[in-house]
C-alpha cells in the first residue's frame, strides 16, 4: 500500500506518516516498508492521472514508500490515534481477505494443472486405442506360401 493511500486512511498527511516512519525506523524493517525506485514510481504514475512535474506544479519531491501488511499495522502503532486503531482493524481484514483470494487462486491453478496432466495421459491412451482399432480394421494380408514342398536345409 502506498504511503499517500495509507495516510488518507489514517486521516493524516503523507508528510506526517513518512515523518513518523523515519523517526521510528527501528520499527520499520525493509520487509515492513520500502521506498519505490524511480522506475517503479514512473510506472505507478503512468497508471493514475497525476499532476505533471514537468510544468512545475504539484507532484512529489520524494519517492513514495510502500507498506506491507505488517508495515501498515506498525504505522497505526506509531501514529497512535483512535482513527489509526480503527483503520488498523480494517487493514488486517483487507490483507487477510487478499491472502485468502491468493490461496484460492493457487489451489485452482494446482487443480487445473492436475486436470491438464490427466487430459494429456488420456489423450495418449486414446491415440493408442485409435491406432489399435485401425490396425484391427485393416489386418495385414496373410503371407502366402509358395506351392509345393519346402526343404529345410539345416
């Protein structure tokens, strides 16, 4: 979750949120919060209608922070307001729901892989069966023996 979105949820300014993250850096290890790279920020900006920094109005001076589930909850602890506590419950529920969705998609993907493998083995079995039926429908012509006696030379 991007810092501006999280700040809006907690009803604080993005500046205040980032200030608290910097002041409490020991509470925010890299797996809780990280700063976007310039490339990531450019990609993110291109996906949303944002102000144009090229003409000198609006925009951000610093790259945004991205918060993981744990970082969003830790932000509620450092902000320490009733709204932060209330929103932290919603954040937990949102991330739990997201995890459930991802898990169900993984289960579905595994089931599809299993079905695909079964179909592949069934396709092979059907191909062998069809080939066998074709051979049975067109038996090879029997070998004709020549007329007369054959002398075994052994």
